[in-house]
């Protein structure tokens, strides 16, 4: 079985369930906005704008969506309120797909799950502020790669907290993959170096490096990440293949701001947005996917091993605004 099977087809129900809270919230608000209205008029659009902004879609993206709907209404002359969610779904999907960033879908050529055979081990460095779900996302990713028959090595380069190393080791045991670690307080770059050295010696396919979300200050954190990257290159010249920034979706616009801040400080190649289950702020994924030049690759929709999905724009919007 290929890795695509884990992430695609059968995952629609999980996605629907994961986005339930956001969905209920948005639909309840839309229902209120169109009550006693037969067609989409200025007032409905004003309300819709507010709904999208308060659902963490973000102002800029919301304005683009409203503009598209206005255009659509001008063309179709008359859009009744029953059609509003359909129109919304179509226009948001089209808007997101207009941004070529992150349009590659699972199973297609150039897909990020097809590990390039000439870049072994494929090295993923995971970054993000504390508590966003880095370690959990690593566990889920490692699980998927392992299930796909890949040899996975994890590096416990979050040496800032003793519990962090332990937590990664627990994931490693649970999944059955090797974890390279040193003592708490040791140099994260040294842990990354060791991890890559072991991975190369053992012909691993994938290496995932956990990093600390908190240090004494922001400059310190960014310098640390740069150092880890540079040290890894000494062992594997193409490392890191991916710098995955993890964002907590339940923080809404904060997640968006963190993405901006991090990408200013260090090169980020992909985003994972976690904790979309249990929040009504899932709209943030729409804003981030529209606004940023970094692809959203994964979404976290629960705490379980299989609760990580590849982010697919159309499926996401269909799940959010589908009936
Ligand atoms: N509901 C839900 N919880 C999640 C998800 N991803 C992570 N969590 C939870 O978020 C909490 C923090 O996750 P961690 O993986 O420890 O976060 P971290 O970024 O490694 O945190 P630090 O190591 O402290 O920087 C844990 O309780 C996870 O179970 C998700 O997609 N859904
Ligand atoms: Mg952690």
C-alpha cells in the first residue's frame, strides 16, 4: 500500500469530523445572516464578510472572497440564499487554487510524499513555538512513513526540556522507530549531527528532527535553528530537505502571524496546521493558504496517530462548506 492511501480516499469522513466545530460555527452564522432573506443582497454580503473575518479567514482573504461573490452575483443577476454556501464553496476553492503554491495533490507527480530516491535520507526539520504540536506531528509523520515501509530516524534536538526528549522517545517506542538523543541541555546541533550520522550508517530513508519551541529569546532560537541546519549539511549536504513549521490552528490569527514571523527569520518550506478538531477557528487555514507563499502540507485533526492529513485545498473547502 502506498502512503497516498493513508492520506486520501478514506480520510474524507475524518476530515469532516475534524472540521465539525468550524463548520457548525460558520453554518450557524450563515443561517442567521440569511434568515428571512430570499436573495443575496448587500446586507447579506456585509454579514458574510463579518462571518468570514470572525471565523479567522483573515481580512484580506475575506475581501477577495466577497469580491468574487459580488462578481458572481453581477453575472448571475440573482443568487438566492439557498445557493449561498454552494457559491461560497466554489469561490473559495477557486480562490485557493488560483494560488499555485501548494496545489500539488497527493498521488500526483511532484507530490511531497514521493521521497526523492536520490536524496536519502530525506531530512525534515520541524520547527515552531512551544506547544503547537511539533512532537505529535513528528510522531504522526513517522508513523505514516513507517507504515509505508520506510526506515525512519528521529532526532531529539529539543534538549531544552528533559520531558521533550522523553516524549519523543515514547513516540519512537510506540511507533517502532529509532530515536537519537543526548542529555537534556546538550547542544541541539550535536544531536542533529548524531542523528544524521546514525541515519546514514543505517541507510535510513527519512530523518525527522524535533526542535525546541522556546529558548531564552527569539534571536537565540533563530540562531539555534540556523546552526542545526548548518551542522546537518556536514553529514548530508542536501539536508534539510524540508523545514516544516508547525502552527496551532486553534490560535486563529496568531497562527498566521507566527507563520509570517518565522518565515522572516528562517527559511520555511512547508506548514502543518494542527488542532483543527476542537476549534471553530479552522478558517485560518483558508487565509494562510491564500496569503502565504509557503504551502500548507499537513493538517492535524486529532491526537491519534492517524489524525494527520495531507492538506488538499479543494477537499478542505468541500468539507468545510459541504452539506
Ligand atoms: N486535538 C488535537 N491535539 C493536538 C493535535 N496536535 C497536537 N495536539 C496536542 O497538543 C499538545 C502539544 O503537543 P506537542 O506535540 O507536545 O507540542 P510541541 O510543539 O512539541 O510542544 P513543545 O515541545 O512544548 O514545544 C499535546 O497535548 C498534543 O496531544 C491535533 O491535531 N489535535
Ligand atoms: Mg515537543
